[in-house]
């Protein structure tokens, strides 16, 4: 982790960006107090598309019916 003040960050911005891109965290401070953090960019995951699983998943008609009493008892720690 590298800590720099705002003036240093302005004059050395390109170098600091390269450091961040290589994995280092840069803390930018104003009057000795941290105010910002420069970290490597991480791309977001794949964008989900609604309906992409249509036709691939089937939910039974009894999906939301109450569980059997024996199964509820086993969750409650009763035999």
C-alpha cells in the first residue's frame, strides 16, 4: 500500500495508475487524512439475461405444498 498526498497524486498520476494496475493499492490523502483509494479495475461478471433458462428448468406443481411432517421434525432435531 502506498500513501501519497493530493499534490503528489496529480504530478505522478500516470505512475500511480500503473502501480494500481499491477495490483498495488494507492491511498490519496489530504492534509494527512485519507480521502480516496486507487485500486486495480476489476471487470464485472457476465450480465444476466432474464429468461435465459426458459425451458431448461421445470418446477413441479406441488413445489409450494407443506413439507411432510417427518421432514419438518428432522429439521427441528426431533426424530
